[in-house]
C-alpha cells in the first residue's frame, strides 16, 4: 500500500500555513499556530484520529484569529484530500459519539467528494479564554470545502463551552479515523455505486 501522506502549503497575504498529515500514523501532533486553544483541538484530532499531524502557521493574529483558524481548516482539508488520493478501499463513512463530563457530541462524516456542513451547536459562551467559538464553524467549513466531505456536527448537550468544543473535535477525530480506514473486504474498489468519489 502506498503511503497515505501529504504536505500542503498555503500562502496568502493574511497567513502562511503548512500542514503535513499521515493518515496511517500513531496520533503524533506537532503544532505552532499562534492560537493555543486551536492547537489543543488539533491535538484531539491527531490523537483520536490516529493520524500524525503537523501544523505550522503564521497569520495576522494581531487582528484576530479568524484568518489563521479558517486557513488551517482549508489547508487540512487539502492535505486530507491529497492523502486519500482516489479514495479506493476506504470505509468512506465515519461516525462517533464523544462525551466529556456533562457534554456530548456526535459527528458523522462522508468522504463523498461533495462539500457540506451541517452544525447544530449552541455554545453556552462566546469565548473559551480568548478563542472565539464561532471560529469552530469557520474551521470545519474550510475543511469540508477543500476535503470534499459532508460533515454533520451535533452537540447534543453541554454546559461548559470548553467541553462542548472538545467533544466536537474528539468526535471529529474518531469519525475521520473510521472513514479513512481501509476495509480489506472492499479491496481496491471505490465505495460508491457511481464508481468514483
């Protein structure tokens, strides 16, 4: 099996991003983004997704974190898409429920080739520390648009905003892990009646 790895660089007037991913990794993460809370969440993706993930970013965080967070989502989506190649032999679908104390989230993903995001989340606060929780949606919108994935996120309950966000990222990591896993029964087939994704 060819290595399912990719390194993608994104350079704009607002950010410089490098993302490297190994879909068949062991959960190692290395992050330098200037957005500490996002780094904590990216670590959840790596550990629970069992992917090796490196993210380096320099952005206009003196304005706010918006461009950096969104562009990391975009670049991660591009890297996952590249690492998946033709998507032959993958499960394609993944799902996970993850609790953290009082919070519970469900994430379902389909590497369909069609971008889509449905998020039913009511955060109890607008910020976790200095992190604007609206950027959670920007991150995942960037990801789905460039990974070619449909993603459903539901925070089913939660009172602590940190817990709400963390359950979302942990569940995303676990759903990602399931969806990109190779199914030996599928072999080299594409998991679609259309024959392509």
